[in-house]
C-alpha cells in the first residue's frame, strides 16, 4: 500500500475521532443546558402567581436587597436551540465520514488497521503475513490426522461442526441484515454496547423480507419472525435491542434478555404517532443514561425528531437487506 493511502486513511480516521469527541461534548453540554432551562422554567412557573406581591412587599418594607427577579430563559432557550442545530449539522457531516470509513474498511481492512495503529501509536498488525504463514501450518496437522488413531478423526469432526453452524447462521443473517456493514459501524462508529431501538411497525410495512402477502404470513407471524431475527442478530453484535410495535403483541418465540419488546396499548393502540412518541421517549431515556443510541426507522418524521437528541438514525436500507 502507498504511503499516501495510509496518510489519507489516517486523516479520515483522525477527523472522525475529532468529530466524535466534539459530538460527545455537545451532547453533554446540551443535556446540562436543557437541565438548567427546565429548572429555570420551573422556578418562573412557581413564582409567577406571587412574584408581584413580593415586589410590592420589598418596596413597602424598604428592603430592595430582598427583591429578586425570576430567571430569564430566553438566552438559555437560544443556547439550547443553537447546540441542537450544531449537533444536527455535525452528525450530518459525521455520517459522510462514517460511510467512507465503512467502505474503506470493507474493501481494505489492512489499510484501516495500519492507519489506526499509527494514530494510536501501536504496532501495526501484520495481518497479511499471518494469513500467509498460518495457512500451510494449519494444513499439515490435518493431513496427518488420517494416519493416527480413529479418535483423532472424531476430534476433527467435532471441531468442524460448530464452525459450520456459525457460518450457516451468519449466512442466514446476511440475507436479512447488512451484517458486514453493521459490524464495521459497531467497530468504527457506534462502539460496542450501543442500544438499538427498532421501529418495528416501519420495518413490517417497508422491508420486503417481512411482506405479509409475498410470504403468506399473518401479522403475528411476521412480528415473531422479526423478533427471532433480531434475537439472532444480537448474538453477532454487542448491545441491547428494543423492538417497538404500535399495538400489543404477545411473542410466541423465545428470545434472550438482550432483546426487549415495547408495545403501544390502551386508547393509543394502533396509532403510529403513539409508537413514534414511545420511541422518542425511550431514546431520550437512554441518552440521559449516556448510552449510545441508534434508532432504526423508515419514518422521515421520526428520523428528524430523534436526530436532534444526539441519536444515530439508521435507515431501513442501511440495516436490512432491501
């Protein structure tokens, strides 16, 4: 690889690191400003009914030193809105950088590894050399196994079966999810342990794999299949997965504790906007707990709403095979 290639990759990763750091700082500052704004508005609301009485009392008692105006919130509101705008613009630029890093990592992982090692000041991994040297070494013992006793053959078969099962499961997931890209983004963009909030209603309406008519499935069956697919995905990616449906659903499939189901019920059951509100609330709670949150949706209004909260909005085409 050319030195210029490494330099470009290094600059791209460094710029993305800088923007990620700025994003984290902005999110923290925004949360602090929003907290102060909420507190100031609460004080203003509490004092609004008696502030004028206290002002008159201060004049009557000749104690102007005790007179206190309610906090002004205009500057804070402007500050919050400015930070929201900056965060939204920053995430738009980051998205372009993330896409380039993902593409580069998919096509030239060695180049990205070398560039990352130079940034971190670590020894660049000799990935290519290891693969070339290890392949012949791995084949020699296999060639000698048939000459040994029969139990050795059993050992080889037992070791091969789990690998085959893992490969088969990954191949099945590749038919549903953009697994390779998601793993790359987990490494270079979101980090491990992100929370994925999935707009299940949007998925069932727009992702061809869950088309009720084409697959001849009931909606309940489609929901269970989506839950099962996400559960299998949770074994490949770190973090938690939340599936939000716009109406009550009792799953008929087993799933791990890395997957949670949230439903809209009561008088709002079946209303898409109610599901969107539930997703926004859930994302907001996780951001407040300083979690990295990714909302997967095909709803443009929901995408716009969560992007201002410091949330990564992932389109359906970037998450599912369409």
